[in-house]
């Protein structure tokens, strides 16, 4: 793999430490330059297997051709409108498809969210409204997010 800049992992780490607070975790001392399927290359040209996949959210791998084509097709239409402000049919269509696949013989509804913390918070709000109960049980050692509510559920430092 050809390097596009002369930056090293150490140089970028020094810049990162100067520009970004310590509260933003950093697991590895490498910076990605390219990803392809389940592999990445760092800025120094070393190749790695990407076992983390964006913390288990990259299940199609880096630069999956079908995903790239779908993104390009969407960019030809519009980018982001915020469904709550200006609705769009693909949101409804995907919700319908997921609802049809969900188990159980009753009506289902789907809500799309941006982060895990947002999903946890909304789940708790929905459960509290449905049950009328205010208490929540969380497991020790679990990680639920960085918002105030999810930090209160997270059982680790």
C-alpha cells in the first residue's frame, strides 16, 4: 500500500493528544489510512486484520461494494433531512421490512436511532411509559453509553 502522507502513527498520536481531550478513549497507537473488507493498513503501510470493526458495527467490512453503490445512489437523491422534520419513504420501507421479520403475532413498530446510548435512553423511556415503573436494572460491568442516563447504568469506571 502506498502512503499518501509522511505522517507516522507517533506524529498523529502527538497531534491527537494536543487536540482531543483524554476522555475520548483510544485503544491502539495506530492510525488507519485504508480499509478493505476485514483488513486495515495504518499510515505507515502496515497491514492488520480489523477484529474490532468499529466496535462491532462494521459487519459488512470496509468499503463493501454493495454499500458503496447504495450510498452513491442515495447521494444522487438527497443526503439527510432528519425524518422528524421531513420524512422520506426509505425510512418507512425499512421499518416495514424489519417489522415483518420481527417475531410474534402482533403489530410491531420500528424507531431508528443514531447511537447505542440514544437507543438505550429511548428504550428506558418507552419501558417506563408502558409499565408505569421508574426503576431500571443494569448489569455490573456493562457499557451503555456516554450520556448522563447511560453513564448512570454503566457499571465500570
